């Protein structure tokens, strides 16, 4: 095991350049999938490493569940351990598990509350709430998804802007953007070094929905106007509403992107560009993280098997 068990804890640094460049240089769909995949793998690997550190580092402490053969000098020589790191890994791992559980619970609670708020309304694809507060959001469901909008928001938008708004929210539902957001949020709870990727994905999913809406309504300028006006009128949205399902992101950057040329979809950027180097660096960091955690886990499993009396 050795130093390899520590690598997944710090390798998320290799993904910071691509988190910054993907927002501007990659197609939003490609950026979202790439950043979410990198964040998820690195989060799992760092959590596994924390668990291994806890087990190996506390092997000599009273009450540990390891077999007696683990204290054999040959076994201890084969598996280097750090008692301080092992003790520190215990509260760190508990904090990770509690933070992830809290995030998942809050996500589920918000979805349930949002569905309860629609009780009594017709089960149509678009639910209009009689509320003068302007806001709109996409609400995923088990049986069918819905776009929720208030009368206050509809009253402030022109017909073309309404179509753009609905197309944007439907794009969130079709692409299941809430899953990407939840995955990167859990990853950021598992390893704080992954927070830049969480912030980047919160922006790229909005850009992804913007581009799909522009393609649906046939006008990038109409979508830009709808986004700008919706952001202006919804600034006073109270925290008690369920608008938290929508992560608006930096609106000026989104509007500027829509007023520019349509991004070109690419399967993978060229290595001879800055974003290509960053993407390959993140991919290499992810691969090393996965190999390091897998190597450490397999090594410990084999030694535990050898040290366990039959």
C-alpha cells in the first residue's frame, strides 16, 4: 500500500484546470458528462482510501476488528501504517458519510415538498401555480416529469420568451440534469477538493439546457432574452419557494454565450490545445486515483486473507 493509499485524496487537484476550461472551451453536454464522471470516480476512490487508512492505521488499537494474525511482524512490515493518519481518518470518514447522507436526504425532502405543493393541480406536463412571485423550475418525478411555473412569471414574459422558458426547463428534464447535479454535490461532500467541479457542472447543465432550448425554438436571441428577463424579475424570489431546483448560474455569461456562435460538439478535445491538455490531465489523474485505490484495497484484502487463521 504505502504512499499509494494517500494519492486519491489529493489527485482531485489534477481536475481543477479542466473544471475552469471546460465551461468555455467544451460543448456544455460534453463538459457536464466529463466533469461529472471525473468527480464521481475521484470521490469514490478518495472515500475508499479513507476507509483503508482507518483500518490499517488503527490496526494496533484495542478493540479493532482485525484478526490476531494482523499483528504479526511480517504482516506489519508488508503493510506500512501510520497510527496518526488512521485516527484522523475515523472522523474524516464519518464526516464524509454524514455529509453525503444529509445531501441525499435534503434532495429527497425538497423533491417531496415540491410534489406536495402541486397537490390538487391537474396532472399536466406544465403546472401553473397561482403565485405572484415569479419563478419556474423543472421537477423530475417517478412517473412523469413536470415544468412548474407561477402566474407571476408568465405575466412578465412575452409569448416567445415563455416558449423559450418551457423549452429550457424541459431540456433539464429530458437530459436528467438533476442526476448530474446530485452526483457532483455528493462528490464535493466526499472530497472538498472536488468543489470546483461541482460549481462548473452547475453552470454547464444550464448552458446545456440553454443550447437545447435555442435549438427547439429556433432562436438563440429569444432564449437569451428569456433568460435575462427571468433572472431580473426573479431576484426577489423568497427562499421558501422551490426555485432551488433550478441553478441559474452566471446569467451574463450564459446570455453572452447565446449571443455568440453555437458551440461545436466534440467527442474529445485535441491534446494539442489547452483544454485538451487539461482534459487528458484530469483523465490521467482519475486513472491513477482508481488504480491506487484498487491496488491498496486488493493488497489489504490479500494480506487479511493470509493473516486470518483458518
